[in-house]
C-alpha cells in the first residue's frame, strides 16, 4: 500500500435527504438520520443521528 493509495478510493456521501449515507467500496458504512441536537444556551452539540432524533 503506497502513501497516496487512499486518493484512489471511491467514497459517496449523500447529505440531501432525511438520512446521511456514506458508502465506501460499495458498502454502506454510515446510515444515520441527518439531525443534530444543540444546547441553545451553550451552543454545544448534545447529540447527532439516532440519539438526536430520539430527543426530537
């Protein structure tokens, strides 16, 4: 494995739907709801994905 071999890999990211999909080597590696829970007082991110959807 060469130093720049990672540049030849294909990754697909779909951010435009209700779920964020990341596909690597024809396999779905991330399939999470596209939602973030944020604390409005501190601005901190509280949860993302499935945990944030449960909070919603």
